[in-house]
C-alpha cells in the first residue's frame, strides 16, 4: 500500500473510479474483476490495473477487487474524510446549487457560511445557513477561520474578493468565476469550474457533429 | 486561414483564449504581441504562436495580433455564432443557473424550454420561459425540435431521460448529471460538467497543500 507516489494523471482519474465504485456499492456488488469494471467504465482492463494496482485494494489474481476496500482507499487518498470548512461567496442560483451540493455530498468539506453583497438576501436560509452580508466577511473569517472559499460571483468582483480572502487566510478556492486565480496566486490550491469554457467546447462539438452529418448525407 | 485541421488539443485551449481576448476588447486593446498575451495568460510566447498561427488573425511579424480579428476567428471556429436550440431538464438551482447562463452568454445556443417533474414548478417563469412539466417533453420536442439538452437532474433520472431525448432526435448533451452518457451514446456530442469530480480534485489539492505546509513547519 504505497500511497505516497500516485501520479498526477492517476489522481485525475480517481474521482471517476470513486463514482463508479460508489454505484457498485449501491448495487450491493462486493467484488469486481478489472475486466468487468473496464467494461462498465469504457476503459481497458490493463489501464485499470495500471491505475489501481499502485495502491491497495487489489484482491489476489483472479479474485478481482474488493469494491468497498478500494472505494475507501480512493476516498482516503483524495482526502474525502477531511472536514475542511468552506464558505460560499455569492448566493445566486449557482451559489445555492453549490450549497446543496456541499451539504448533500459531504466530500471533505462542510459549509460554514454563505455571503452576498445584496442586502435583500441577508438572513435568507439556504441549507440551514443564513445568507450573510459581504461586509461581515472579515469578522467572520477572523472568528471562524474557514479553510476554503467557493467563488460564485461575477468576474468583476472576483479579483478583489479573492485578494481579501487570501489576506484573511483562506487556503484554497473552488472557483466558478472567470477570474484566473492561479496567475496571481500560484501557490494556492485552485480548482476551476469554467462553465463558459465548457459551453464553448460543447458548441464546437455540436457544430462539428452537424457538419459531419451533413457531409455524410451529401 | 486554414481552419480545417486545428488539432483537438488546440481546440481545448481556444475557450480560454477567447475569454482573455474578450477581456482585452473590454479594455479597448486593439493589438497585442504574443509576448504580452503570454504574460497575461501565464503561457510562453512560443506556445501562443504555435496555438494561434495555424489559423488567421496574425499581424505581420513584430506588429502583434489584431485582437478583434483573432477573437472573431476563434468564435467562428468554436461555432459561437450558431443558434442551436437548447432545452434544460431540471429547474432546480442548477437548472436556473444554467438558464441565466445560456440567456446572458449567448454562446451558440438559445434557450427554448425548461422542464421539471415537479408539478408545483410548472408555469414559474425563468428568464421569460415557463417551467413545463416533464410529461409534455415528447410533444414539445416533436413540435420544436431542440438541437441539444442540458441535463440538470439526478443520476437516477438521467439514463431514462437521455434515452427519451435521443429517441426524440436531440443531438447533443451538456451533462451536469453523474450519468456517463458517452458509454451508451458514443456518437452523440456530450460535454460533461462533473461537479462531484471537480470537488474531489479540489479536496485532494487542499489536503496535499496542507500536508506540505505541515511538513515545511516541522
């Protein structure tokens, strides 16, 4: 069980394994061969063995993987049993969706607070948390020391808010804004969800697929 | 201007260029050198020249890129001037956030309808569109022929809904559910936004960063 040297590319694939294994557990599947797992995930058995055999969870040859054990180990490597405190900046639809998400999935984080600049939202309850006005951010962070922040706010506000949060000791960002945090804060963990980029990629795929269909018809 | 053979890896980077160039236009910047653009984007000038010189938009050596021209060409390659009709399945917070998004960004898509299985939501207006009950999906698709669907619904419902939509002629999915569409529909364009995977990646980064800090302190 050597967990020290899992490569970055394997780490990138672990969440998908984790999702699939969770699905197997829901179906009461206790063991699975690399071939069967490969089949379900659209991968090759040898890729799966390469990815997963560098840490524990493998049964003896021919017995397949112990699903629960492998699930737990991947969860441990990803740190999903952590209890990092998270605040959400921006209580619009996206902020609310993320709040639901953090509260239901409990993957390493717990929701400590939600902030917005709109006075009218202050006090509204989202997942049991009152929306707080952004003017109280300094005081809140000094008192409760959240580990990370989720940025669900527009580009124009993101740079200043990020700077404020870094100054207040926030140690990571789940970033839904267009602002490229890593350029200014290369040492702080940032995970981006650029919906805009995803939508443009999608547009390209749909366009190319239509073009292909038209060519095939001619 | 050869746009036929832009590689898949360049295509993946185009949305980020597009975002940055849009920011330059907002700042009234007309020309930019590869060095300056590289600096702003945290890339090397040679990478930018490699990425962008395979299609148009380059000025003469030493004059830099024409920002507007490059922006328009990237938009054209990505198909952002298309008018693909999109429907959203799921009118929860995420579905609402996506509706805002599609309506404000207008990147190749226009919103035609929003569906949910909750009777209580039917008729509510989101961005001028009434939420429709999912029971009317067949009829709507036959009448209005949406090109693509955005899946903002739970895993359990995604497989059946996707099958129904494919049968109704939907030609692409922007998929926010955990359901891995491409396994079943390898020929249909799918762009996934797996928030769960992103959150797990983020958890890993935060965990590793904390570990590093602790080690540095000892």
